[in-house]
C-alpha cells in the first residue's frame, strides 16, 4: 500500500468551493477531474448522492450479458484470475459495457460486500451523468485510462473509494467495447492499480483479437465456394461488423456504375452492413440492393455477408452454408473428436469412455454421474460428436445458479410479450435450438421440481410450447444429462420426480473423481501447460523439482477443473525458466511429500526411487521416446526434459534411439 499522492483535504476544499458557485479553475485539481466535475454540473448530477441507482432486473441483466457475451467470454479467464489474485488485497475488479453498466465483478470478498452499500454491483449504471466523476464513467467519457482517488469523486457517497479504469477497444476497429475497473476503499490505494487495469484491458483486447481472427478465417473459408462461381460479378465480403475483408477486381466498377460512393482503394467500415438480429442493421445505401446480399453462416452462426453485384441482372443467390468451422485444415466430418479431449490411463475412466462410445450410437438419454469438475461436459460433447447427430447442434445449459423464471425461459424460450423485458419477436429456447442435435443439461438435479413435468412432457411427446404460446413446436433431440447429486436419494426426499428420473437415466455412466485416478495428473498437467502457454502467448516451460509431486499429493476436491485453473494460474504467475513451487496455489504450497521408498525391483515405480537410474531405465526401455518414458515415470514430459538437461542424459537418449 502507498500513501495518498493527492492532498485529499485540499481536493475536498476545492469540491466545496466548486459547489458553492466558485467554478474558477482550481490549481489543486487535476485537469481531468476539473473537466469531469464541470460535465457533472452541466448534467445536474446530485453531489449529495450516496449511492448508485437500483440494478437492472435479473432478466434484463441476463439479456445485457447475452448481448455482451463476446466481451464476457474474452474477460472470463482474467476475471477468474482476479478472484484469487485480489483476495485479501482490499480491491476488486469489475467489467462494464459501453453504457457504464457493470456486467460482472470478482475480487476481495469483504470489499465486494462493502461495495453493495454504494451499489457498485452488476446491473448498475455508473455513467458520469448518473453517478458523477468515477473511474468507469470518466474513463468511458474521455476514452483513456483514469484513476479517481477519494475526494476527487463528484458525489459525496463515493468519496471513500479509489478506482482505476481503462477502456477496452476492439482490436481491429478501435471502437470502445467495454471498460475494466479496479476499485477499493481509499486506504487500499496502490500505484499499481491503474497499471493493472491497463494491462488487463490489453489482455482482453488480445483475446478479442484472437477470436476475431478465427471468425475472419471461417468467414473467408465459407465464402470461397461462392467467390469462384460469381467471379464475373462485383463481390465484396463484409464481416459481422460491416468491415470489407475481401473485394474482387470487378467490385469498384460495379459500385461506380450504380452511383455508389464507397472508396474501395481504402475500404472503411460500413455501419449499415453490421449484423443485427436479422441481418444487416441497414438502412442500405441507395446503390445497394437487398437481393444481392448473401448470408455466410457456419453451423447456424452468421459470420458475415457477401455482396454480389451482378453485371447482368440475375436471380437472388442462395445462402452460403459453411460446414467446416475452422481456418486451419481439419479432418473430414466423419473424423470428429470422439472423446479425443479426454486423456487418461485410469482403467475406470477408460472403461467409461468405451461405454460412452458404444452408447453414442444409440438414441437413448444418458445420465452422467460424478462430482463437480470431473469432466461431464467433455463426455457429453464426446457422445454428441461420436453420434449420428454430430452434424447437428450441441447445446449446453447448466440448470444450477439460475432462477426458476430464467431457467424456464432458457429451456423453453418465450413468445413476444410473454413478460416484461421480453425480446421483440420472442426467443428460441435451448431445447428448440438443439433440434436435430444434442441437448446437454448439466446439474439437472438442481432443476426446480415444478419445471420437471414440463421437461418430461417434452421428452415423451417430442413437442415444446414456448412461454406465452399455445401452439406446440416439434423437436427431436438427444438428451445427455449430468449431476453430482444422488438422484435416487433426491427422489426419496421428494426433490426430484421419479418418472423424470427413469426417463433420463435409461443408461448411466459413473465418472471417477481425480483423487481416484492420480496417474492421470501428469498427463493432464502436460496438456494444460501446453494449452495455456499457447493461449497466453507465453513460452512453454517445464515444472521445477517437486512441483508435480505436490500436484499429485493434493486431493483436488474441485477435480480436473480445479487442476486446470491451478495450472493456468501457475503459468501466469511464474516468470522464470521453469515453473517453481513458489507459483503453486496457497493450498498446495504447504503439501508435505512422502519420503522416498527404497525398492529392489526393476519395475519403475516413482521418480523418488533413485531418480537418475530410473530415468536411464525409462529411456532405455522406451527407445528414447520421451513421451512414453514420461508416462512410465509418472511425470510430465516437460519435467522430463528438464531432468535430462540437469543430469546430462541427452547422450543416453540418443544412444537409446540409435539402438532402438
């Protein structure tokens, strides 16, 4: 913590003078604050305001998050990291949209609780015109990073706080898409808060950029078939933001012939071509005909629009459906993942994978049983991808954590006007979206009992009624459900319907927790180290001595999900040549390792049993194949690389490979 860089008493005196009518420039104030106060005064903001306005209703906040789903998805790893990183720091991190409404927040639990007193919580608008000078609103007002400390806030009720914020810009267009804020009570002031906000905003922008490039690749790949067949016409391919991404040689003359003023030598974003709910938002320019617009989609996702300007009048072209959602070479549709993401050498889990493959060929519902974080959704995806419905949609919904009303609308959808705040035109539910594919209902044991008969009716009759509608809609989908609860006990307790239980539990698969398959930890750690190094654009580094052993000694109550989060944290928190024990989460750093056990057996059991000799044996036994050697040694391959260098065993490896 650091001392206050500003004279708080002087700023407070300047505020009182400002409110009394002395609006002259005060040298005590920073220019940023002085201009913000003047904007607040012009907007008639109440300086005596004690807290922000009421938050949005739950359904409205849900809809707002849906409309900002890409921003939330890009910020999710950062916010999850903040949950642990900011614990006991007296600060918290908030992510807000371009209207200054907070979407989500994480951080120090007591501070989050205190923030509720001023309504610094999700669903609340913190714009300058409502809450006066504050980091979120002021950063969005000026479009640059700001730090507002204590008395610099315009409203009296917020002057106990210090907040730093940085805007998040779209990596291609540069327009603001949100703001990240780091806030705490004034005594928690830190010089690093503003730097943290700026760095975090940059990381979110990088993730948005990676996502945008992926969509751009899919868009280009999806339009290529039509591009060749319409080579004689003028073609312009727009992405979902209305930015031209590809133009053929006839486009300029076609635009000019129709009186268009679009400069294709340096094409800029055409806002009218940005995608709304039903296509380009429009209205289209006079020189553009709606019949020339061809949607480019991939598995139901609208990626952009191809404008085909015929040199001779013709019929309206058909929509482009693109089957391969990737910008890199992929396997044929028959070669889907089929449980490839599940790495294991545990007999129980391998048996469950074999059973899941067999069940995938049928149409019966499957119930996955296991603790939270064991990988139930990976199994559900595997069943879908190995089934005859692999070309259809895979739709997932977690039944826990949603109110009854939200869960009902998510499952069944609703008609226009079904309730206050309902979208214009209504909304398709997850069941309807899964038509022809697979619906995965996670934590089905959390479903309110009064909703269960409605789901049962859908499963038995193959029809669904949207909320507020009287006419049924036909649906045909495969159900995969999952729960960590004992549903038989839930049925006995009256919390789960027996008829629904027997309908969804036609077949069941039990997935073992991670503590019962510790031999998988080295495989998973190696997988996550590679994944997160690439994801965060960091060099792939091995684990230091004793780190993997501590990971294997921990019971992992959160299972694979907890291990994944721990490894990601270690990748981000370490900056040396290897990931040492100092990067371990706090709950693992105090793990005591069992003492080495002597053995006279020639079988390789543990890295502790004469490490150097065991590595030599493993290298010799596998012909220098480090992947198999690491598996025999029960360590990550990255750790084995480190030990080869430490013990100078590269020569042994080459000798083994030569003689193999």
